[in-house]
């Protein structure tokens, strides 16, 4: 990314030289980023206690400088540099989720905008509230002038919504329009005639925004698969980045049924919505399995499915199979894994599924991507094949995603 022919980083560092809080925040962020790259390259050595102390010291100096620079009673003291300093601290917390599984195969183009470097961070409530307050005091996104800052905050907004499994707080900063994006993605969507009846049924059951998300995920997944196979080697990665963020923002923006008008959504809506969110988190805006929000997503999806009578799925057994599969993948290393395996075992019997090839063919009539869904799906498939009656953990309904 460039600004006036030079890297954003060059411009940011020039501004930091005249803003002590930003300078301190950049020192801390640079040190944390080096540690992050070491971990990404496979370096397993523990961080020396001296380095840990110096990191914490740099962080404290940046926080102190921020407090001294910002006067809550005077919004004019909130500048782009101050927001960037707070953003740098939020993006490089010392806390990281140590549960991220190393065996998860990532989807193609996962690291656009260096996304994989930040999906294991712990999103702290104080950082979120602080940044929202600063942007509001600045007058909103429209008042931000620092190159790259609004785009970075927009993606961080998506990351926060993803980890918390909530709707995005800020509108997406993008040049794309949903209609033109849908037209572009439709060119790549698999249009196998055998899918017609199911897709017609989905359109009759779910709203236009839901089906926009469904078809966008299918088109984007086809693009990613073609890129992985070498068929789409000339993709405009900048456009793909904006597509990714647009699609994922739409996915997370779908409201829960309780926030829609009574009688306007199908009883199966929330289950479908949660499964779409899980798929997007796996393939579009990749977040490592077993980290937030997967355990919560699996629990919420199980609760939704347990509340629905079987008759609701009578006309859509393959959709139920797909939803159960996404829930099963999300439930890795949670108490809910065996429940999904048990339900999938029954669904395999009902549909007469006896082979992995037959199973993946059904998945592809909805939306599926070989990496990561193939690897995680095959693990789940094998567990279903070895299924035995084991005690299941009760799911207690709690507040749902997006409320």
C-alpha cells in the first residue's frame, strides 16, 4: 500500500517523529511484530524475561503518553496520530490465544492484508471501547485523513466482530458496491443443473440479504479454488481483498431472528445464519480453529438445532447436513463435538451417504472449499464413521450471536 508513491509505513513513521504517543506505540508494535514473525517462522524459544519486561515497559510508556495527550473534555485533542497510536496498541496486544491449532490448513489468499498475523490476538474490551470513543470524538471515519488508517480500522472492526461473533460496529470502508460485486461473483459460481431444486427452495425460505451472502460465498469460494488450482493466477489481489471484506461484513451483519419482525423469517433462519458465519470464518476471513469464536458458535448452533423440530428440515435434509458439518468443524475440542457427530451419523443414514466422495458432492451443492473444509471435514467424517454411543453434554440456551 502506498501514499504519494511511498509506503504507508514511511508516512506513518514520519508522523510518529512529531507525536510522542505514536512514536512509543510504534516502538512497542515493532517489537511485538518481530516476535510475531519469529513465531510464524517456527521459532519456539521462549521470550527472555528481559525482552518481556522491555515490551511491557514500552507498552506502558505508550499508554502513559496517550493519556497525557488526550483530554476527554476537549475532543479537538483527538488527532489521527492519537487514534493510530491507540490502534497500534490494540493490534499488538501482549495477550495471544495459545489454543490456535497448528494443523488447520488455511484457505487460499488467507494472508491478504497480513490477516493471519492478527487472528490469534485477544480482543480486549478496553481497547475496543477506547478506539470507538476516539473515532467518535474525531467526528467519525469521514474526518480521518491519515493514509491507510480508516482502512486498517475497518478491517480491525471486522476482526473484532469475528472474534466476538457480533455484528460489525462500524460501516465497512470500501469502494465496492454489493450489486456489482454480486454480478462479478456470479460469473464464477458453480451452476450445476442438479442444484436447481435446492437453490429454488432456499430462495423461497430465506430473504434476499441471506441469499446474497449465500451466492457471494459460493462465487468467492469458486474463485479461491480456481486460484489454488492455478486457473485464476491473474487475480487482482487488491480487488479480492475488498471482496473478502465486503462479503464477510455482509455475513456478520445478518441480524438474529429476534431482531427481525415476527413471522418474517423461517424457523431455520438462525441455524443457516450461524453456519454461514462459520463458513466465512473458515474460508473467507480465516480465523484459526479452537480459538474464539468457534466454541461459542458451535454452542449457539447446537442450541438452535435442538430447539427445532425435525419436520422443519424435511424438505431440506442436505441443508441440515451442511449446517451440521459446519457446526461439527467449529466444535473441535469442545464438549459439543460428540453431539454434532451423533447428529451427523443419523443424517448420513437418512441420506444413505456411504462414501467421502458422495458426502463432498452434497457439500459442493451448497458451498465448500477443499482447503480448509476438506481437511477438517475429513477428520470429522472419520469420527462419524467411528461413532459410538457416548454421553453428551447438555446445551443450555444463552444469548445469541448479534444481540
